[in-house]
C-alpha cells in the first residue's frame, strides 16, 4: 500500500513538472503559435457583430448586399476610378456580462501590403476602445483607391480579413 | 435530529432565496451598470454562507482513503487537461478572453475561483449532513441551477436549435459536474471536491490559450472528465470501504472500462461527423427506391484523387445553394479548367438536377445505407430544431 501511495505522489510530481515544462514551452513558442480568435470558455463572454450597413460611397458600387454573422462581416464593392472610396458601418455588441476592451486590430497592414497596393483598407478602431457589458460600438471600415494612382491594377479584386481582438477590461 | 432538520430547511430556504435573487439580478437588472455590483452582492452572500457553514460538523467515517482519492483525482484532472491542451496542436488554439494583467488575474481568481471554492465548501458541508438520496439530488440540482447563466438561457429560447445547443453545451456538462461534485463531497469532503473543481477553475482563469474545439466536442470532453473522475473515485471508495478479493477488485477496476469509454467516444465522434465516414439521416423521398426518408447513409470524405475514381452510378454527397444533397451521378463531364463536373439526379426524380456539381461542392460518396434508423434524427430535426430538410429533393 505504501508503494502505491508513493507512486501516486511521484506521478503527481512528474505531472506538475510536465505542466511547468509546458508553461516554459508556451513562453518560448507563444509568438509562433497560430491563434484563431477568442475562445468562448465562459457563457459570460459574447462579443458579436450585430449590424453592417453602407456608409458614404464615392465612385463605388456595392456588388452584394453587406452581411454579417456573429463573428464575421462581409462586403463586396467595386471602386470605379482612382480616388473612389466606400465606407461600411459595422456594429459590434458586447452581449456577454464581462466588460471588454479592444486590444488590437489585425489584418489591415497585411491586406494593404498585398496587390493592388493602391487600394487601401482602414478602420477607425483604436486599441483600448472599451466595450462594456451590454453596450454597442460602431466602427467605420473604409476602402479607398489611391487618388494618385495612375495605372489600372491587373488584379481588380482585393480581399481583407480584419480581426478585432477583444479581451476582458480591467 | 430536529435541529439537523431545521438546519437543512434553513439552508434550502437560504439557497432558494439566493437562487431567486441571482435570477432576478441577472434577468432584470441592467448588466452594463450593475454587473460589478451583482458580482459583489453574490460574493458577499456566499462569504456569509461559508461562515455559517463552517461550524457544521461532517461525518468523517465516510471519508476513508481521502488522501488517496485526492491524489487520484488530481492525477486524472492534470492528465486530462494536458491531453486536452495538446489537442490544440491538431485543431489550433484560441486565446483566453480573460485579461493577462496582474490585477485582472487576482480579480478573476477572487470572483471565479473564490466563488467556486465557497460554493463547493457550502455544498460539501450541507450534503454531508444528509442521509436521504433525494436530498443529494435536490442539492445537486440547486447547485447546478446556481451556476447556470440565465441571461444566455433566456436568449436561446428563440429557436429549437439554440435551445438544444444550450442544453447540450451548458446544462449537460454542468449537470455532470454537479453530480460528480456531490459524489466527491459525500465520499471525501470539501478537499476532494476542491481536487476536481479548483484545478478546473484555475485552468479557465490562468491558461492563456485553449484548443479551438467547437461547443459539441468541448461539452463531450467536460462530461467525459466527470465520468472518469466518478469511476475512479467510486473504485477507490469501494476498495476502501468493502472487503473485496483481488479478483473482485480487478473486476471493478475502471481501467477495464477504458475500451468501453474509447468505443463510446468513437461512436460519439462518428455520429457527430468528426470521422472521415459520416452518418447522414435522409429527410426526403428523392432517392426512392434505393433508400427512403428515415434511412441513414454513410458518406465517406473524398480528396482530389478520389474524385477521379468516381463513376456513373455512384451516389454523390454534395453542397448546393439549398443545403446538402445526396443524388446519383448520371454523367461526368470535364470543365474548361480541366476540373470534373458531375450531372446528378435523384432516383425518384424524372429530370436531372438543374446545376452541374463542381469538384469543390463534393463532400463525399455514399458507401452504404441502413433503412429506418434515421427517423429519430429526422423527427428531432423537424420538430425540435425546426429544420425542414437537410437533404433537398
């Protein structure tokens, strides 16, 4: 019986060491791990898109009516000439019971770096924008064809995956 | 005895008041304004209950081998969470919504882990004063109800599908957890309950990333850990409290049940469609006489190479604008880009399907079917989830 007890203590110690090892591994590799959004580990965390609508359009035509799901918003627009721009109004709502704040916006720089580089995306979101429980916030996503562009790009479509990363506000 | 009964009635009354109070706070009070105050009020109530529960003496004769049980529970919980965490290497990770700042971690430890610690302390004290099984059930239900999120509960009433998701992803795991905590409280007291509930709470609050599993798999894993902990503790408890021969001990050893658990997991994974071969319940009559409404067909996933092995007469499972379709291939053509296009038709239909099926639309190929056994799924989908048809004609 004594041996069984000792072996359990030993297993526990080994497992705790494994956890420490995993924590060290995570600290070392955290930059390399692909993170896909925020986990819904608690029912109290629920940040979701609740609306998308057309804003100011200059030389732009919407191809497909803008739409949204809980975590994605989609629009499809044609920019007709250099200097044209389209704006879409996005509404984000905190339907959970944990106050949240925006920590960063991913995807804008990556999208702007891709061809056609004369077409640029922007969003008026700022890090640390607070989104208390039960509140809504509107963001404007703007897509612009540079007015100084002199060439018609070979690739006429440009997609962007913009991610708004929220976490619990302190 | 009368004093004991009086204490129980008092506790039930207090817990019921808390329950009603929490319900009222979460439903009627504006969450954005009173959220912090709601939490503080709930914490104060539980601190008061913990203080009241402290002097209650428990019957320690039932706690035989408590330390062994605690170690076993801790080993299971740690192994489980290591495996669960490593699953993220396959399915990817999502980040925790909880803030990583020192102040926020302390706050979460107090509000989340602290609250669970107090609830389980009171649970253990109250439950160990009971002798009747009906009281165990009653208190388990009360504690399960106390831990549910009612704001979400009311929001999901909008559709059958959401009610089912809430039931399967929130109520069932919470019920399993509640039952195990009650059992642990009876067989080992507060510390044994803590050996299970505190690491689980700490994992939620402290770990920065979680495996990117969907709600179904997460709830299956939550129920599985409750089941394993119950089996092992029941084994430890039985061998400590009953005289058993070596053979009898071997017979009740939970290790013998691992194949059964693995088989159960495989069945769940198969039914849920996580394996390359998926069962699909047929909801229409378009493939009569081959198979009819209520049949279950097994659709096997296909890669690009498999697509070129398809021939006329095979039954194709593909995505269309209106949902998923299972129809027979009546012709195979080649598109301008060299990709295959499939002309399909239901066996019971007079005309071929309007659109050709592109390679990207193909989900799988039907390999076998079993008549009638899909009717429960068909009725459930139609009556409860309000789905008219998974498979279009």
